[in-house]
C-alpha cells in the first residue's frame, strides 16, 4: 500500500472521499453563482426592454 501522504489515512473502495466532497461543494457554489447571474440577466433584460 505504501506510505500515506499529508497524514491522511489511505482508503480503498467506492465510498465518499475528501476530493469528492470538495468537488461537490465547488459544484454547489457554482450553481448558486449561476442562479444569481441568471437573475441579474433577467433584471437587466427587463430594464433594457423598457427603454
């Protein structure tokens, strides 16, 4: 199995890993940002149409 890096326990299997958790939180943050950008776009578009 070899030495462990960064004082982490080496696990084998199909369970959740620390990298999966980090990726999921990043995806969640990106979804929130995307929702905000879509909302801003709709607001700007409605203001533009009123001109």
